[in-house]
């Protein structure tokens, strides 16, 4: 299994064989293995990977010990594996991927704050007729007269976005090893600068 951490740069277009392909650019940089977990010791098998630079003053003491001899890394993420030959301190390189590979991307979507039911759940709102005034985007009735409380799971206004999203079957269009950039076909969740987990 191939995996790497990267940072979303944004979207652009790539021209290939008279076709325009929309791609998301992900800057990978240096990825280091910070811990290898085993079933015998930790109860499950996984590889913990670190990515991104951070100032030493912003790292807590327990993390300094954990990252000793590896570097001051900003993000730490785990990838579940059945078995691996990787060892602590080894570098995970972008060259493990190649154009045409099918991958899975995991990222945090854009946060949109507190939103109403029209934007959050696609409600139609009230009719735009006379006598409506300020009820155009109101949710309307939220249930029956019994039970006399709001049932859990009702579609109502609330916080929207900032959710962990997984997009499967994305295609790698290009690999720029010199600049550590992966071009992935289509859109990937998150704003510019969002951490993205790529799994092959």
C-alpha cells in the first residue's frame, strides 16, 4: 500500500491530447515515519507518518521526545497496514506514486459556520407570496404534536462543514518529483493549505 501526506495548493487545468483536465495540486514535501505500530505491542498494525515543519518552541515536551531524531514535524497521521518493511526515521517519497494510479483522498472540508436549513439541507423555504414577510427561509413545522419534544436527528439549522471527507477512485494525472507536487484529477475537500491524506 502506498501513502503520503500533503498540503492542498488549489485547483488548475492540465491540457492533454486536446482535452482539458481539472486537477487539484497537492504539495507533498518531506514525509518521515515517526512510529511503526504492531498487533503484538499496540493491538493493531499501522504506520505513523509526520509531515510539515514546525518551530521547536511550539512543540510540547512529550512530542519532542516522540519526534527526537526525526525532526520537528507539524502533522502526524496513521495509515493502517497489515505489514510493512518501513522503519522509524525512513522517508516516504512521492515517487511511490505514478500517473494513472487510483487513489483515495481524506481531508477536512471547508467550514461554513452556523447555517440555516435552506443552505444546510436544501429546504425550499416558504412561498414568496403576499403576507410572508421574513419567513422565506424558515424551516416551517418540525414535527407532530406528539411526542412533545424535538426528535433526535431532525434536519435543522446548525454548524455546517469542517467534516472529515473521503473521496475514492481519484486518478493521479501528473507527478512533479522536482517540486514534490501531485496533480489529482477532480476536486479534493478543504481550503488551500488543508492537510490531505493520499492512499494508493
